[in-house]
């Protein structure tokens, strides 16, 4: 297909099926990935960051021995446009947001994990009832997109969640830890034995969910667990989180 024919075809498709911003749903011009308003309202997490929890240094509240995963990173603070995009992905069945977030997650993995040899990518599982109700697992979509961007193997069946627990968002830090205890299992230990696993999720708040998943992966024989999420809950939107290109 010639470049002229391709441009004509793309113009026709845009006229018939206008593209929308994956974060807010606004109409996009052919050259835009996200709308201008969302671009201006994304809050990036930039260096210097905590080498464990991924928050900016001034926002870190890590406790010694709190996490068993080696590191966790995220491209965005969970606020403004990024929060809107996550809500569309999780609650409005707008799976198109996953591609945008996955590409940005892959970028921060390249930036922060270049010294690691990652063997396999996987995701935080949902209980089957929750996945059926939502229609998909958003963390699986993110993991598949990250793996595709990084040209890594992905297997979203490594972890399973046979126990249905309470939702995390309304719980205290201590309650979150108790709520996820013993709810995850490793279904494919053969895929992670002595390997570095990249674990993907949508949002890290206290890290309880990621930590519990990392714990069972390590107990099943993984060499180390690195985490990446689309967003990280931070206390401040100043200093190192001003808008910048990763």
C-alpha cells in the first residue's frame, strides 16, 4: 500500500470511526495519542525515586522489611488524567486505555530495570467472579501490552486467585495486608523457577497486593520479582512529579 493510499484510508476511517482519548473519551485528531487536556494533566513520576516502592524520594514511606519484591515502579501518579484513564479501564469497559498505559509502563521498565534480565511477564489475577463481571482482567491486558512492547514472554496464568476477598480501596493499610493474605496461588511454578518475574498491575497504593503475589512467587521458586504498575498513589504532586517525558 502506497503512503498516499494509506493516508486516504486512515482519513476515511477517522471520519467514519473517530478516535477518542483513552483517558477521557474526547475526540482526537489523527496525530494525537491522548487529548491536549489529558496531556497537560498527567503527573509523571520521575527520578529520584525510592529504589523499593517507586515513590519520589520525598514521598517515600517504606518500612524496613515491608516488601519482598525487589522493586516497584510506575510512570504516573494516581491523580487527574491518569486516574480518569484507570477508572475508564476498570469500571467503564474501555479496554483501549490499556494500550496507552502499557506502552508507558514499558518505557519506565526500560528506564529503571535495564540492569535486570527479565525472563517472563505476568499479572495480578482477579477472582473468576470479578473477572466475569468486568469482562476482562485489566492487569492481564496491561501485562500483555508491556510484554509485547518489550518483546518478552508473557503468561497470565502463572498466578490464580481462588479466594474471593473484600475490595481493597476502603481498607486501612493494616487491613489491606490481612485482606490479601493467602488468597493467591502459583499455578505454574515450572515457568518461574530461578527466573526474574515482571509482575504487572494497574495501581499500587500500599503495595499489599503486589507484595502478597511476590511472596507466593518467591516461595514457588522465582529468583526475584520486579513490579510495574500504571500508577502509584503518592502523597504529593510537587517536586519530582512535574510533567516531563520519560
